[in-house]
């Protein structure tokens, strides 16, 4: 069959045959999916010709923006020369060699070796095996528990979903053993009455120390965290959190894994989120921005002190058909060349980031907004019925969804997590586009507020 051209017919075909990720398919099919047909810069076009500002960089990944012919050409050249070869059985190829060396240059100095995967989930599955293998080789096989955090997102495979702290995922697929979840540093949602962000940040970090003591340091292999929890709602920790975590990781015999799938590649105004927050990880988890989403690719970077042990340990029995896929590596190389040439990290740190933050912070004066945090080009708006009291709406998630739908109508993609609106636009966003984004976000807040008044949910 060939694809019909009308939106209605395409929607019907999608509803009949396509199962979407993380979706209630019955209600989605009744409503019909939005069909995106093309994109350029920060702008999406749907099948009805609407232009929508992509405030989410696709799914937190299109860092260099859409329409980069240079990446397309690099992939096409690689596909012509060598579309596929594996990196098992004593072979390698030029794109994998070049990308691994490039990542060693761009990451903090302790990182010199990359293991390639096809996604962030595969990267985190790799990490679980890798840290357990590390302690096996060190003859401490009982050190295998990995500490993570509630509401963390580390992917969707059985193991990565277990590592994550998403209760609705665990409810549908029980987590694998030997993973422990501690508190998240979410001041708005979880601080005690009267507790300052600084006090709360310290308390949340010390939950790591308490967990290590409770389980016994001889059983803990690692702590994994996103520098800023993305899918959990853009939870930017209080300033006291990361220094205290860094102290604990330094003092204890555990590995620290920074999941940079969202925060990596410029998002927070440094190459990696760990640099923005001054932590010293042993392992970096990557995907998304590594290719700006043009091709699927993930990577795990291993610090020298870990790699040196692994290199002495014989076979590491792990790998994927598409580990270091040549076309995906070619996309990553071209993408990183663009980021370097255009100094997109500097652009986020010194120009687009501060400019968006100024406009975004001003939204905190809106009666619906409790807080409006932003670091680099990743931010959130906490929606609340009472901005003085850190209170939540009774039916959590309903207002967030309402606001997200208004946002789409207003030509801006924002995501809603519970009643928190989040954005992470392409790093190339211009001042004019930022003005447009902030204006559309404010209109979305006004529309949502007016509707909530009609419902009698706000005064
Ligand atoms: N780690 C982090 C921090 C992520 O955000 C993954 C790992 C897994 O990556 P893959 O490539 O396997 O999807 C992610 C992915 C959302 C959303 O709704 C977020 C992600 C994926 C899908 C949806 O915000 N993050």
C-alpha cells in the first residue's frame, strides 16, 4: 500500500497499525496523532501546515537544530563507503575510531575510552554490567548494588527502567534486584515546611551517605544520577546538593555515574552537566545530543581508573550489533564539528542561556507559577493553585496536560510532567525565537488560568 496524503487518512492508518511509546493508545487513537512532516532550525511543520516552535528539541536531542545538511551529507558519504560493519571480533572502522578519540578530547580529562551503544537505555544497561564487572575483577563481587533516585529516568529497557525511579514504570514491570532508590533533590515538591533550598539540598544529598551506611559500603557499587533530572520534570538541585554528593563519592569506595543523556553536549552551558555542577564522575552516559538525534547512537565513557581495571579483566561479555554503527558515528562527528565551529556551548553559557533565563524568570510573576528555574537551556514552570504555599492541584497532572495542550495550540511544544511545564529548546535558538517562545509560554499560562477559573480551581 502507499501512504495516503490527507491528515485524516494518515491518522486513521496510524491508529490502525502503530503502537506509540508511553501512550494510552485508546484515547490517542480517538483523538488522532499530530503528524510532523518537516522541520528547519527550531521550527516544526505539521501535516496541516502549522508551524510550531520546538521547545523540546524533539525529545531533548536536536541540539544543533533541524535541517543541518552537513550531517546529512556526512551520513550519506559514510553509507556509500561503508554502510555497516561491526566492532566485534578484532575489527573496527574509521568513524568509530575518530568518534572515540573526539569524545576523549571533549570530555573531562579522566575520560579517554568510549563504549558505543544504540541509545541511552542501552548505555545504562551497559553501565550496570560494567560497574559490576569492575568490582568482580577487583575481587569484590558482593559490591553490586547501584543507588539511584526516585523519579530519575535512565531509560526504558528492563534494566534501565529498573535503574530509573519512575513508579508507574515499576508498577508495570518489576525492577531487577540490587538497585536502591533514594530521595530526589526536588525542593518545591519535597522540602519540609520552612526548610530553605540550601538546607533541603544538603539533606537530600546526605540520603546517599545514609543509604551507603544502611546497606554497607561493601555492597554498594555505584551511584547514578542525572545532573538535572529531565523526564522527572527538570529538577534543578539546590546549590548545596552537588558539592555534598561529590564529597560523599570522594570519601566512599563507590563509582559515580553521571547520566548525561540530556545534560550532555551543551544543554547546561558546559559540554557536560558534571562540569556545570563541578562533580567528578567515573562514568559518563551519553546519547541524544551526541548526534543531535539525526541518527540513533549512545556511548559510555569510562574514566582511566576504571578502564585500567577492565583492561586487565579479560573478556567483557557485552555488546550490540550496532555498537559504533558507522553511519551513526559519522553523524556524531559532523554534529560535534558543528558544535565546535559555532561554539554552541559558549552560545548557551553566555548568550542564549542568560537571555532565555531573563524572559523565563519573569514568568514567575504569573499567578499560576510557583517557580521558574532555568540552567543553560533547560527549564521548568511549576504550576500551583497558591504561589505562596508550595501547594499542588488536587488531581495531579490534569492542569499540566491542559497547559501542554494550550501550548501546542499556541504554536509551542512544551512537555508537561505532573503539573510542571518543561522546555529544552535547540541550542541554536535566536533572541527573536526566544522572545517568541516566552510570549507563547505566557499566553499558555493565561489560557490555562482562564480555563481553571471557569472550572473554579483558582480564585
Ligand atoms: N537517560 C536519560 C537521562 C534520559 O533522559 C535515557 C537515559 C534513555 O535514552 P533512550 O535513548 O533509550 O530513550 C533518557 C531518555 C520524556 C522522555 O518524556 C525522556 C527520554 C526518553 C523518552 C521520553 O521526557 N529520555
